[in-house]
C-alpha cells in the first residue's frame, strides 16, 4: 500500500540548486533549510531523465532504517515501506515497497542531464575568494578594494604593483584579464582557466595517480608518455617542472607551484580523499568523458567488454558510478576486503577495495526489463498476428517463446527480445511508442539483491516533487543512484472540503481491511506565516469545496485545453 516513506538525514540526493548547479546534498540539510532545488527525476510518462522543482519538504517521525542493495552494488538507506519503481504488465510505472522489493527489477538512471548552459571556465578568484594569502594583479587596476585591514606601508606596496590581497578585492569589479599569485611569489596564473578536455583528463589522472603537498603537485606512473602529456599541459602556463625516476622504473613528475597545488586540492582534494570534483557535474559531457579517461589511465584496466576503475575510496566509487550514468554507461560497483603489503613496515594490512565497471554494451549489463506482457499482447492483437506469425517474423523457433512472454512465465524479458518484437509490430504499422520509451528512454532496470535491517531508528525526511500538481513523485539518491518515491502530498493551506483518503494496493496479494483497523494518520504542521498562495478560487483550484471523492479533474488544466 502507498504510505508515508522516507530517508535518514545523512542519505545523499543528487539535486540541482541555483547556487551550485548539480551536486550532492544530504536530505536532512535540504529539508531543514528548505533549499530551493530541482530533483533529478524520471518523467513517468516518457521515462526521460530531467529536473523538476522540489515542491515541499517533509520531516517524519523516527522509523527503523533498512539498506536496499541492488545487483550492481547501488544501495540506499530508507524506511522499509519506502517505494522504488518498476513496470507493470502494461509497461506503466508502478511502485513496490522496499520491504517487498527483493528480486524485483527497479529503475536506475541510464543517463543524467547535462548542465544548461555548462560551465566553460574556472574562475580562480571565485575559487580562492576570501584567501588573504592570494594576491590579485591587474595592469589597469584591481577595481574596488577594502584597505581597512591593510597597513599603510603594505598598501603602498600593493598599489605600486597594481595588486591587492584577494580577501580585500571586490570580485565583481576585478577585470577579467586579472592574474592571481601567492604572496611573495612571481608565479602567476590567469584569473580564468578554460574547462577543456585536456583539463578534464589531467584532473582525472591526478585523482588516480597524483598527490599534492603545499607547494607541489606530484604525478607518478611507469608510463612516461602519460606524464609527458601532463607536463605539456602545465608548460603552457610557464610552470616550473622537475622529473625523477626511481630504481624500479617509476617516473615522477613534480609541478613546482603552490598555486597549482592549492587549485588541485580545492577541486579534487588530496591524499586518500581525492574525488570527482563537485564542479565537474556542471561541465560539458566531453570534458567528463576525458576526466573518466584520466581516471582509467591512472587506476583502471581496459578490456574489450568493459573498463574497470579500482579504488580504496568508497566515495570515489560512488561518484564514479554516477559519472558512468551521466555518460550513458551501464555501471556496476563491487566491494571486497583485500590484503595490502605496506612498505617499509613489512606487514600485511587488510583494506577495502571498490571496483567500478563501465559497460557500453547493454547486453553485458542491464539487459533485463520487467515483463510488459499485457502491452505485448495488445500490440500483437493490434497487428492482427498469431503467436506463430510473430515467432516466425521475429526469428523464434516456436510460438511457445511468445506464449511464455505473454503469459508471464518470466517476470523479466531481455531487451533484445523486446527489440525484436518491437521491430515486428512496427513493420505492421502498430504504434510502439511505449516500447520505444522503455527501450530507448533514459532509465534502466537493476535487480534488488537484498533488503537488510541496519538497526538504526531515527527521524526521517522526504521531498515532494509535484510541480503544478503533476505527479512526478520521484528523485535520485543513494550510493550510485536509485530513483526513489516521494511521499504522499499534503492538504494545501486554504483547502476547504471533504478530504479524500486514497488507498492503492500495489502488491501481488490482497490486503484485508477490517472494521476499526487503523489504516492512516493525520499530521498537522503549523505554518510560520500565512500561505503566500493559499488553495482556493483565486488560484482556480479544482477541488475546493468538494463533497466526497471526486474523479480526476486534470483535463480542466490549461495544457489540456481547460482554463485552470
């Protein structure tokens, strides 16, 4: 049954916000701050993946938390009655509660939306804003400067060099052609660095094979040619470089620059915490593809059927899975414990390793779809074909193959089987648009491997995604990315009339309701101020003053030719 369901405060969501564009946020923070945001969601009508405005923020009572894990390694923390999405026998979107989801094939993203417009440059002034150790230079002056905290003698020194400390400069008045540098350093960088494929590759390679000290960025690998590629990129900025080779043939390239070190640490972190930079989610896909190439050239293994990234950083494995989805790869993530030999202590250490696989071929991963048996039967009837006719035209050995699908002998069907059937029915002039959406849409299906009790009981949170009353009702979250159902809508402030309780059994067996059984709850939320747009006649609200259950009045909306 569809009931209130939600996530613990620390579970992550992938959202778009006006301040940062695409990125990751903990749901507790989003709800507590009521942050303006767009959820990354699938469109239930077309199965395309896009953004929709978040329309409400919900805090629910404490509940027990479960971990839902998929075959691909994706996972999410939810209440056990939280809904995930699958398809019914008609090929329409339906929900399944997580407690009943084991073995079900549920929706995950096959791609993620690209930022529009994408970010095409890095503004170092924006990145280093407020840092008093960084100095801005501009030939024609640095614009508005607050000198109140700068000694007079130091101020004269800055002014003689057409410069000012960055924490005193108004970035809005600083010329675009300005340069930045550390104090007491003559090594400068332009204010803006173009976001190019080569920058993407360098950053990916840094995450895999680099590390940063305060005044150095160091890249190591046994393939000198790749390090030469890194060196060529830094040379365009007249950066000081040094080379070294260890006795065992490992090459080391050192970028001697405190400013580059600061930039790379700001973007991608340092040490074992290096990760896909937050800013990259707003970069063009071609740059992200180059970033992934850099990751794999550093810590990956390439095969004909798939590429694999290896990492000891769980967060990097998570972000790499999202990155694969963004670029249209089918991804799987595996975790294992392994022994590591640590020099110079000569001891074995047990550590964690994550492997992230990237597939281009849908037949290697994600090849099963929930069986739309009734949809297929309807298409065959519309084509005026017998099962034996379809079997012959689609290349099956006998009509029993078609019968097994239509009679739902299998809960899932292979994508290539659906493609063969689509081709057959389309050749007879049948409208196969729903099959097109299932096969060519931007969602894929992943089997639920387990649902486990974490032992946690805590306050839970949810979002509403119903822009303009449209029931999108899903958002993307969890490790690697899973589409999750939002909770039922609220009664709008200003509504007057008889409230309708709607129940829907989405399970496979009947649910018995008996007299006096508690089947719902009514929760009151006190508004901090009067509603800015209360429900009612001024908004043309469709259900104001209703008396008893009403049929849907969506056809009265403007997009359907009405005036509401």
